[in-house]
C-alpha cells in the first residue's frame, strides 16, 4: 500500500504540472492568433495600397484637390 501511494502522489503532481503547462500553451496560442490576425490585416491593407494606390489616396483625401481642379478646368473649357 505504501508503494502505491509513492506512485500516485508523483503522478498527481505530474498531472497538475501538465495541466498548468497546457493552460499556459493555450494562453500563448491565443496571443499568437491575435498577432497573426493583426499581421494578416496589415498585409491586406498594404496589398490594397500596392494594387490600388489611387483609391487609397482618395480615401485619405490626397487626390481630392486634383479632382476639384480637374472639374474646374473642364468647366472652364465649356465656357
């Protein structure tokens, strides 16, 4: 009976250690998933800027003035 208790206690300790390790891995896995999602979003944004730079610039208002001047110029030509 003493020998069984000698085996069971270390096994319980080992199970507790493995549960702790598992929980830490789950936390780290969650953090890594969030980091991957953030980086994927950044990659998508950068790819969009590369593939369609004028659209992004319009959204940011950088080409707005060009469009206004082009419209004004076209209106002057009609006169």
